[in-house]
């Protein structure tokens, strides 16, 4: 129907142009940002899933840092206990030598002097080894109770390491093995009076150190496996988020080209639709 008041062809073409323009804008936005989902309007469900995956990925990244810090703390304690082991071994050597019948009183006195100095350093290591500014061994992080590590993105993913009982036992046995462990500068009698009995006390202390080191080593190994597993989960979770959020440039470029052509065609047709009114005037001549 030819009409001056209503140009149906122009109205339809304007609607098609608006839709093409909207689609072209969306394609250009996606290509410009690199994201398929730039607002909840683009994919409400997808955005919700991607946000949850992003939260999980970030949580796991922090948990990986936590495990590395935990391993570093364990390694600091392990280094201290390695030195304690060496010192106890030397003290046992001195006690074994002093217990021999060929050692004179002067020999034992000289050995006791070294033994006392080692006892003082044992106290120093056990009470002043720190990690991050906090005491780590006797009376510190590992000696005062269980240590909890956050090893995942959720609240339930934790790991507890409790070496406090073994640490208390070690402190008691170190005190029994050398008077200088408790009172630096005191005159010990472990070698001059009871060298043979001291050998057994040192063996007990060495066993205690081995027990603590074993527990710390097991915890460190577990944290190392936790770190590796977190890395694997983080990689796959990030990939899953990318499949939802990232734009496929090949597909979106094709969409943009198609919308550009439709926009050009619609503009041309809108211009042609205005000529229909001229046909009405020609009938009236």
C-alpha cells in the first residue's frame, strides 16, 4: 500500500538498522576488551560462574604463597636442628672421651669447658631462632602449640602441625644433659663427675631432635605436594574461566564483518525507502 503518513518499509528498515548497530557495538566492545562477557547482560549465568572461578583461582594463589612460607619456616627450624644435632654429637664425643680411664682430671676440666660452651649455644639456638621476627623453637611458634596453615581457597582447607609435645620433651632432655642449657655461664659437672651417665642423656637428646626433625620433614614434604596440587588446580580453573570470559577473535571478527555489511545494506535501503513517497506524488499529477 502506498501511503504518505506511514512508510512501513522505512520503519522496518530503521528497526533492522538499530538491531545491526546494537550487535555491531557488542562485537566491537568484545574485540576491544578481549572479553566475551563484559557485563551481566552479555551472559548472566556465565558471569556468575566465572566470578566464582576467579575467586577460587585467587584463593589458591594465596594458598600457594602460604605453603611456600610454611616450607620456609620448616626449613629454618630444620637448619637450626641440624646445628643442634652436630653440637650434641660433639658433646657426646666429649662425654665418651671423658668417660675413658685414660682421661685425667685436667683433661676432663678442659673437655668440660668446651662442653659448657656448647651447652650455652644450645640454649641460644633453641631460644633465639626466629622466623619473620617471631621465636620459632622453644617457647615459640613450634614449641607453644599446633601451627595451622591455610592451604586452600576455602575455610575447610587447612593443615595443622603440632610438634609442641616433642619440643617440650627435647627441652627437658637438653636440660638434663647440660646445666648450661638453663643457666649460661654456670660451671657444669657432666664430664668431671658423671661422664658415662651423660652419654646416655645425650643419646636421648639426639633421639628427641631426630623425632622433631622427622615431624618437620614430613610436614614440609606434605606442603610441597600441596603447592604442586594447587598449581595444577589453579591452571585448570583459570583455563575454565577463560573459556567463559574470553572472546573468540575468529568468530567475533566474522560477526563484526557481517554486522557492518548489514548496517551498510540497511542504510542503503533506508535511503531507497524514502523514494516510495515520491511515487505517491507521481500518481497525483
